[in-house]
């Protein structure tokens, strides 16, 4: 902390500390009044903002890359994964001040914000001793509650510069279908990926935008971590030319974006093996043999089970990966180790995984967690089409009708196939609310009567025509219900 000192002799310093902490806490309590900040930012997903989800970027990137891999004919496109070097540490304070003014914040408020970020001092532990206090001249402190919001507002400048070039026709965003939304960039903190037409002209325009933004903000592109990827229909020589011009290497098959794989091959077990490795390394790092089973239960439920949740929120993992995760946790709970051969299990693992009400310990199986997390995506698609990631998927697969069909579309991505597999679960645990012109298939879907009773296929007479919609139960003139038909249909 900038104001913290081991011994404070001046009374005014105490008041400075108190004012700073009071001001920062007041900002944190303003979470319920952040609509003005949200409305001023663009619609592209940002994981730090409320109502925006980091997994949205992973889903959109995966769908676009999957479509680029299968693209034949027409215009060729490229994806540029751009990484900023020391993004928080390089941000110029003068740039932050100008961004705050540009967003319309009051001068006094801007001055208070700048006081919070410019009155920082540090000490470095060198050779066992602390150096003298020194003050930086740029950068935001990572871990400070203010920093993510300030960084997002600064990166909004880059987003608007790209959008302006797209509106001018100098950059062409990627569309998964002719009527789909155009996606030119996805951003989260210092990770950014651009999708533009594969041409020297658009590569030059994008490079000019990045250079201008870096000049203004003090940011610097990490050339070693930045990569470029081209669609399948792109000419090889064109791709090499653009890659050399940008100075970025070509992406390989194991490239990730925000922690999730961009490319999923036919061998899904190999693609998601890293999830098992992450859980294993975490379990292996604990001195669990010195812990009781109760302590190991707490570690499993609160730490180990949470490690793969982010990936499981985007992809339905292969069953053998889920089984491997369960096997790791099971061995760790019984023996305190993840290595070794056979071990004695005194109780069936299914019984241990039951809820505490049913006599178990409440340890969740990874397959069950994965299905529930993916079912959440399916439910979001079924009830809402406003989010950008949903519009990308619905335009690519005509998802409004496909999600209720019996078969997934041919050539669907791994993510979409996982979402479709939760369809039956969603159908059996949900019901339609009737509207004025409802044409709900009575033999497939549940629906709610006016008195709140849920009706389903089990409530109908099988001797009546099987292809019967709710609209067929109305009179021919549309006034009221056909009571004779209703009497024959319902058991």
C-alpha cells in the first residue's frame, strides 16, 4: 500500500490513510450503481464486468476457429492472438487520466482516482533486506479493487478504435453465417484475439491501430507470445507473407485462449488431458498423508473439485477424462496420495458421493458437475438470444429450431455437441408457458396450464393422433377450445 509505513509519526498521515480507505471502500460499495459504466462500454464480452462472463469469449473463439478450419471458398480470414507484455505495469497514468475525462467523469472524481493510483510506493526485498522506498511513474497495482475497472476503461479505447476501422470498411470482422453478428475482436484483460480478413491491407490497418494504442497507453505487444492463425481456404504464401509482416509465429494445434483450447481434434481425450494433469499436480502437492479423511474431504470439495470447473463450463469432457478425475479424487481420499497401485476401499464410492441428507459426504462426481454446467448453457440458449455468444451459435447452426431436433447438425463443434447432449435433460425438467398462438407439440414437450398444473405426453390418450399441437385443440374460428377433442385427448 502506498500510505502504509512501519511507524507513522505525523497525525495528518493517519487522516490520509483513513480518507484513502474510506474512498476506496465507497467505490466498492457502489457495485449496485454500476449501470453507467456498463452502458458506456461496448457489447463485446468482458469477464470482469458484471453481466459479462469470461467463458463467453472462450465459446465465441472456439466456434469461430472451428468455422475457419472448415471454411471453403470465398474470402479467407485470419485470427491474431495478441498478448500485451506487463499490461498492468506499463499503463501510463496520463493516459488513464485522459480516459477518465473522455468517459465524462467529474474533474474532482478524476483527481481522487489519480491520487489513489499515483501515491504508491514500493520496497524490494534484496539479499535478505529491504531497499529504500521508491515510487513508480506508471502502472496499476494488480490486486487493487480499482485496477480491473480502470484497465477495462483503458482497453475500451482499443476496442473502439477497432470498431471504428470496421465501420469505415478498413477491417472486416468474421461472420459464421451471412446473417450472423460480425466479430472483429475478443478481449479479456491483456489477452486479445482479432478476427479480420487475411490480407496485407487489413493486417497493416490492424498493426497501425495497435501501434497507435501502444503509443498512447504505454503498452507493448509481446511478440514472443502473439500468434496468428489462417482459415483453411487461405493461400499458403499469403499466410506466410502476413505472418512475416506482423512478426508473429503461426499457431499450432495446442494453442489456448483464456485457458481453454482453441483447437479440438478428433482425439478429445488428448486435448483435455491437461485438466487431469492440473488436478493431479494440485493433489500431489499436498502433504495429505498427514491429514485426516475429514481434512481431505474439505480439500476435495473446496479446491480439487473447483479446478476443472472453468473448462467444464465450456466443454462437455469425454467420459474417460471425467472417470480419470474421479479416480484421482477417490484414491486421494482413501490413501492421501495420487500414486501407487491397488488400495483397499471399504465403501462404494457412489455411496460416499451421495448428499449428506442421504448418508454420503456430498462429494460431487465430475461428470455430474460437467453436465449441469453445460445444461446451463443450453438453458440460456433456450430462453434468451441477446448475448453475443448465443447469437453467434444460433446464426451458425439455426439453433432456435435445431436445439429441439432429435439430431445435432453435421459438422457441429465439440462445444455445441456437448450443449445439444443436455437437450433431453432440459426438456424433461422444464415446461412451456402458453401464449396466444402456441403451437407446442403435446407429444414432445411439457407445458403449464392456466391453473399452474404441468401437463406432458403421459397425460394424453395414445389412441388420438400422435402429431397434435396445442393449436389443434382450439376451435376452427380461433374462439375458445374444442371441448370434444379435449375430452378425447386427455386421459
